C-alpha cells in the first residue's frame, strides 16, 4: 500500500507513519492538503496526518480538511514527541542566534527559546528545518526536531528534550476513502463533526443527545466556518456502542438540528 504524509523523511509524521505501516511505501507530500487529496483521488491508500498536540492543541488545517473532505478516520495513533535543538558540527548554545522549525515545534519549545533569547523562523515541518540547517552549514542557525532527524542529516544534538512538557505527544489520524477500523478489536470511540442550524439552543440540544443515548463525550473542539463570519463547526469524540440501532437513532435526531453532520469513523 501507499501511505501519504506531510513532510520529508525524519518528520514526526514520517516517524508515525512508519510505526503504523512498517512494511508499506511511504509517500511524502509538501503539505496536509496534498497528502489528504492523494487519498481522495486514489493515488494513495491512507494518509497519516496530525490532529492534536497535547501541548499546542488541535491542528486546525487538518480538522478543516476532515470537515470539508470525504475521508474517514480508521485509527488514531499517539506519538510521544521529544523536541531537540539541532545544529551543525561546532555549533553551541552561545553561537546560535536563530532557531527554525514548524510553528508547533517552536511553540512547544517556547520557554527554552525565550530563555536563550533566540530569534525564530517558521518552516513547513521539523525535518525540513533540520535539512535546511545542514545545507546552510551555519553555526548560528539551529533547528528544533527529533533525534532521528539529527542522524538523518548529520547534525548534532546541542540540547536534548527542550519541549516545555515531558508529556508532549501528538495524535495522528489514519484516513482512508472507506469507513472501517485498522484494528480487529471492537472500537468504542467515534468522531462526529457538525455545524448546527441557526436556531435557539441548537448546540445544546445536539450535545444533549449523547447523554440521552448513553454516550460519553471525551473531546470537543470548535472551528470557524469558512466564508461565514462568527459561525462555527464542532469536532467531538465520544465513547459508546458504534453502529447500533440506538446509535443510528441518535444520529438521525442530531441531524434534525444540524446544517451539516459527518460521522468520521471509529478507533
């Protein structure tokens, strides 16, 4: 199978994709949209994309793609993320003036960067930052990335584990054109995304349906609707029996209050 991800070899998405699909072909794309679209048009079988970081929060671009697109979530994989400061041979904490990386990696390491007074510059992903530092060969420029990336691009770890939280982790969604689960075990967590109608109490009435039918909501996010100022859609994860008659009845009653509702799958 062909597995799409955003970034280059050594990026956290690449590491996650390799752990989920150890024997399949990984295909690199320049951004989240291109990786998602590769599965929609059949060029790849699955896409592995980040949906949330425990420190920096949701990845809004991917949430938007899931709401607007046609793919289903087949699994969610949690990768422990350890950020490191990488530089060329001879670089030191004192020689470094600027740090480059993905915006979330910079945010996760913000306390360390601020403490040392480094300037920052955003790039598409952590592995690309490491590759750029290696190509520049400038001891005043460093990257925030994984130790695996340091080995790939011949960089040295100037400072290890610089992310602000020891429990820093990223959840990756595995997306495909068909609904299902990658695990043979019965999965009880499912994902819904919806926008409610412009009616009094519509959101509360939709969320109350989960409790009425015996489901437990574990996650909720809101995102702005494109083209509709101050209007939002919602992403939720809930636990309970999936696909049962009660589940279908709950979805039917939710749809009555929604302008759009999607069942994205289970994990």
